[in-house]
C-alpha cells in the first residue's frame, strides 16, 4: 500500500500518484482538475493544509484514501 505524506505538496502527490486527483475531487477539491491550479497552488499547498482549509475530518479522509489502497502519514505528528 503506497504511503502518502500529508505534509507533501498536492502537486508532488498527484505527480507521483495520479489517482489522487480523483480522490481529491471526491473530497470536494474540484478545482484540482484545472491544470493551472494544480501547477500553481498545488506546488505550495500541502495535503494537510488543504484538508484543514476545507474543514475535512482527517479520520474520514484516511478512510477514503484507504479505500483506494493509500495510507496517509502525518510526519509532523
């Protein structure tokens, strides 16, 4: 099961695991499908910061990522 660091940028995560873009859309991050958003904001926004900004429950997000066989790690815990 691939491990995704929550404090990595959205851009790096999506570049490494393209399926994550679909997961992010499922979580309500519809703008990530726009290349310009991913290439600009995605380069500075971490997954953790994005989830906080959208008031996402981390436990629920971990469950959704697990459904797609990804493990989320918070390397700052």
